[in-house]
């Protein structure tokens, strides 16, 4: 074997070892942060966690999340994030959910039902992140010692992604959206309004493209 072959082999072994180590460490890390994790979870590589100690995160069985290290080539080295900002914030993820380098940022509530697949490098956030009035943003007024009034007064509305939904890579799902059961969201979409069940939708803003024939649906 040439030097380059040896080097390639070394990096493959190193990557495999990281996978094995993180698969075992991540459930412990999630538990330390108070995240209730179901059975058979596979969480690859480092995931950024910011969980308010009084918030509530539950994740069902057979959850899969890849994060960075080119586990999903669409994400390259972008790492996933689960961020719960407030004491009454809720994130609830059902069974058999898969996501790659997803950013889940909740101020109020994000609910993801069973059998949902979320493509690489998606953002799901239930708030505007900032107040839309520049005078509030510029005021520098503090709500408490850590939070500005700008951030605290950002409009929040819950997100609900129903079962059997497929969301394409680099989609952004914004506040107040419900995506109906069995629908498909095209890659690169910006979902600003609710989408009914069993449709293909896409674009910026996301709109219905066509209905899905459900006569052969297995479930």
C-alpha cells in the first residue's frame, strides 16, 4: 500500500471510532441535559445542545440524527442543534424520526410526529428570533440580566410537523406552521404558512405543487 492508501485507511478507522464513541456518549449527554430519549437512538457526532433546565424535551424510539463530519454529504461539516430557550419551551419528537444536521430552535413549542424524515441542513424555528420593530431592537433594554427585550418580545407560534412528512434539504420551517400528514416539502423551501396533508409543496414562500395519490398508501 502507498502512503496515501495508508493515510486514507487511517482516517476511515478514525471516523469509525468517532462514530462508535459518540453513539455511546450522546445518550448520556442528552440525559445530562434532561432530554428524555427513547429506545434505539442513533446520534452520530457532536450535537449542540442548549436546554433550559425547566424546559421539556422528549424524543421517541428509533430516533436517528447525524451531525457534521460529512455523515450526510449535503450537510458537509455543519453540526445539528437542539435549542430550548425558555422554561416553558417544549420540543416533542415521535418515533422513527430521522434528521441530518437539523437546527431545532424553540421558544414556545415544536412537535414532530412519528415517521418524519428531515433532510440535511434544515432550520425549524418557532419565533422571529428578534422583535420586528427596529426601535425595540436598538433600545438595548433588558428583560432580565441575560435576555434583551428585543429577543424576549419576538413573536412565537408553535410548529407541528405531522406523521409521515418528508422535508427536503435546506428547508426553513417558520413559526406557526403545521405540515399535514404525508406531505412532501421540496428542498430549499421556506415554509411560512401551513401545508395540508398529502401534497407536494415547495418554493419561497412554500406553495402547493400537486396532491399525492394516497390510494396505495401502506399506512
